[in-house]
C-alpha cells in the first residue's frame, strides 16, 4: 500500500560530509597536496582539528589572522579543485542507509534539501558523482550564507528555499557545530556518529541504517506536541 501524503509540508535538511557521504579522506589528501605546495607541514591531527571549518578559518589558523584575503582565495581554490579532482577520479557512495531514507521520505512527501557549508561546486560535484541531484528539492551551500555553522543561517535558508516552517524541519547532522546550528534554528535533530563519538541531539544513531521505521515522523510529532 502506498504511503499517504501528509497534508502539511515537512522537510528534512541533510548535512552532506559525514552524513550523506564520507569524504574525509579526499579532503585530507587535498589539504596534504595543497599545503605541500605551500611548503607548510600539516599533520593529520591538524586536519582533524579543523575538519568542517571554513577554509578562511583553517588557513588563518595556519598562517595567522593577518593572512591576506587574496592568498586565502588562491590556496582555497586550489584545495577545492584538488578535492573535486580526487572525488571524480575515485568516486563516492552514500553512507549506509542514506539513499534508502531519501527515497522513503521522498515517497512519503517530505521535502528535502542539502544544507552544507561546502562550496557549491563541491556539493554539485558530489551530487553528480552520486547521480543524486534530482533527489533533492534544494541545495544550500557556503555561498548562500554569510555565517557558517554553528550559526543557524544555513538551515534557515534551506527551510525558506523549501517553503517549510523551521518547526516542521528535521536536520540530519554528524558534527557538534551543525547540531548546535540546527538547535538554534528551532529544528529537531538526528545525530549520526560518523565523525564523533557523542552528540547531544533529539535522536542519535551510529548509522542511518539503524534508524527505525517512522523515525522522522515520530520525531517531528514529538517536537510539535
């Protein structure tokens, strides 16, 4: 029996890296090559500490607060181009359960958006490699906001793009900064322990494949009660 469509709009806002896909190794390889060219030694521990931050924050952490904007743009552009090259060459797959849930939610009438701090070119490349662009109703990226997570702006913009009130949105996140952003936006949050060992959210799972049937509906009903 087909699932009944809900009369009021509901939305799921997906973080991308660490939630839909695991691209950490590609980012690490891209940063390695980038910083090698800049003759700046970067360790894997350095990378892990800064992973998920905006490039300008990462580079000022390495080179200082007075590092010129033109140099930040030059280095960041190379790093992101290298990341996209690696991604296209090596491919990527959905994390377990992600594609199943996207399809299930789509069939049930949920509106869905990617809400990521990544550059638009990266998000579009991931969608291209996954063959997933048609699965989402909106893609909200770093260029669409002025402030990155933990500021709630990216989720607020995504909700507006879908035409869904913030209180009727469920966010799926894997990072504390993203969880905080979603909570500050007044949204329910499902945390996935891909990159961190603990998250403080409405519901936490080790993998999206572990989510019980009806999890999104139950979480939203609980939030609206």
